[in-house]
C-alpha cells in the first residue's frame, strides 16, 4: 500500500514542467507518466499508468526501447535523439535521458526524461535543405547572406585598424582563424570579409551559430546523417560537405559541448568527416573561421573550450576591440548610421547634438556597435521629416538615457561637491525646458511647475542667456 501511495504522490508532483517523464518498474509496468509526456506521445495518462510498456507500445522491443535497455543493463543512456510517430500519427523529435532507478544496489525500474525538439528539428532540416539547394543552383538563387568586405568595417581606431590588417593577410591564407570579440563588435563582418576577399571567394560560405541549436542536432547539422543513424534519420549532407572547398564560420564555438569539440578537432586534424550513423569517411577541404564572445583563455580556464581545439583554431588570431575602447570612432559611426537610416526611413538628419555625442562617449556600450546602430535607428524613427538634428529626447525608445544618466551622475560626482553638482543639473533642466517652450518664460514656468518669478531668479542665478527670452 505504501508503494502505491508513493507512486500516486510522485505522479501528482511530476505533472508540472516542460519535461516529459515516463518511469517503469522492474516488471515493465508504468508507475509515473506525466502530462507533458502524454501530450508528446498523443496519449492519455490513464491509458498508460499501471500498464505493461509493450502493451501500450507494441512497436517497441527489448532492443529498441531505451527504458528496457536501461532496466536490463543498469547503465544510463544520455542525450539520445529520437524521431518517431506518436499515437496521433504526428512525427516528433525528442532528446531524452534514460536512467536506472536503484534501491539497495538493486535495479527497481527506469525513468526517461524527454524534451520536445520537434520544431527545432523541423527548422534545422529546413536550413540544411535550403543550404543544399543553394549549393546545387547558385546561378539561379541569390545568396541570402550579405557579402561584407573590410571596407564595410567603419573606424579609424588604432586597435581596429590593427585587426583589419591581420584580416587582410588572412584573406590570402587557407589557415584557420579565431576571432574574439564581444557581442555586437562585428565578428561575422570580419569573417565574411576574410572569405569574400580571399582565395575562396567563389566558393561556398556557410555560417552556423553553435549556441542556437542543441548539441544532439548540431552534430547532424555539421557532419550530416545516414539513414538509420538514429530513429527517423534520413540520408543528408551536413554543412561541412556543403561548404567543401569554401569556408565554414562556427559562431560562438565556446558554446559547443566538449564532446562535440573533440569530434570537430578530429575532423580538422584528419581532413575527413563521418556522418552520424555512417561508416564511410568523406574527405573535406573546408577553411574554418571560429568566433567566440568570451576571451578564449578564460573559456579554457572555465572548461568550456578545449585547449587542443583552441591551439588548432588559433593559427590566425583577430581580437576586435569593444566600442568603449574605440571612443574616437563614436562620432564617425554615429554619422555613418545616420546616413544609413536617413535613406531607409526617408529622414533628413544632418547633425547630432553635442550633448548626445558627449553622453555616447561616457556610456559603457555592452552591446557595442550593434547597440549604437540600434540606438540611432530608434532615434531617427522618433523624429519628424522636418527635423535636422538628433537630440537627447529622441532616444526615448532605448535604455540609453537611463544608463547614460547614471554614468554621468557618478562621473561628475568625482569632480565636484554635491551642492555644485545639483546646481549644474538644475541649470541643464532649465536650459532644456526653455528650449522646449521656445524660451517663453510663462510657458516654461508652467512646464516646470514653478512660479514665473522663481524661474526668473534662477535664470539670473545661472546667468542663462536672456536674448531669446520673452
């Protein structure tokens, strides 16, 4: 009776969450089956609980059922990808881990934890199919990736120029390249520039974000699959084969699991790949450009990047400086993006206020050049077609104002006493309020919520220019 009550309690506890759970005892009877698993497999919980596994799933046998294999052998099966038809006839893809249940050193059951990857699998299949089509018929299909060159990388900062010089030399080499830069610094622009200005420019360029897809699917995307490689797999080229003769960009390489990094290292060392589930070695000639948004040495110390893979990739090293180390490029980039979004948004901005440029140079820029571009695009969306300048109030759609204000406050507090600092803030507020109200004293006083006489006294105190006042 206690065991039955324990099973009922456990069944109720595990109903919640997005992980499917199916547990059986050593007689193959289901003791736990939660609603997530029931939804995945197109069943009702009542159809499964207490039933023999093979009664519910007659297509399974002792070899194909991961639960039975774990129950018999006592060894876990980790991160297994399976594609199969559920009871409603829908194809689903799961990544599952199956573990033995052990009590007093005896195996008393097994539990499977499954996560639905169906949508991710569909998207990855579509990606591979599209890339395969592009490879077969480049003449009739326009590339979906914009071809950047080093001229598209804007800046005069010494560190940036140094990085571009290394990239120029990398263009004429087949060696691997490792690019380090924070998010938004332009790593893919550098990678594309190296390919499209190099000796492989007429060959295929494929970019793959290693952080965007689970490892269990990423291996098939990289190396391809053979029919039977895992349940539901079909024969398909991976992106190594599709990029043969060209360049493969592996973005955020430090997000790839260490196991998959080891397989990648073997490919780079031996010059061939083997599809998932295949037995044939396929020679490949692919130039690898890898990027990381974290210092590679820090990744090695943290255990997220294999040291041997780092040495294999780091033949040519490019370090892209963050925007906060390129403050001399802020104004140049700002006007570059203004020109770009004037054209796209049909606006006529020709200058940006000195206050904004000053704030830009005090901001930390965690999103780097991409963040600056987004700020400019957002601000230009806020101005009318008659406006000619970007001012602070135009940046209302971004977090820039709040973040910048915090930086300004504490930077300025380093240089002056609090009363003087408060006076400087009040003076700036009054100046801005006067501008917004066309220097009309009465309207400005009402806007600020103070008396006209009080405003006049403050104007006199701060020696604000009175030529335009009325």
